[in-house]
C-alpha cells in the first residue's frame, strides 16, 4: 500500500498512473476539503477518476450524502456495499 499526500490533483493522478497492477494507493483525508461535505459533483468526479470501483464499508457514515460516499457512487461502476454493510 502506498500513500498520497493529497486526495485530488496532478500529483495524485501521477501516482495513480504509475501504480503497478495489484497495488493500492491510500489517499489523504477528504475531510480537509469543504467540497466533501457539500457533496460537490466535480469533487466527487475527481475522486472517482482515481479509482476502478467503489466499495462502501463505512456503516457509521453511510447515512451522509458526501462526495466520498454518495457522490462517487454516481461516477464509479461497480459501486458496491462491503461486508460490514451487509451485516
């Protein structure tokens, strides 16, 4: 698992592009951006552009319509619930 210093932007896009097959990039906390809580579609689209799929396994925040929970699901297919959500 590799770590990014931010969750959007050119540097993160470069890290994603150079990521070897099967590796994971952990993004910085999205809560540092006001667009997260506003569920800004452009912010959600930027986040979604970095991923291949979306798994929501955050039961404690699933009720929030934020960019990283509800917003990205509009742009990423597949978008699925994780094992914790199934319980």
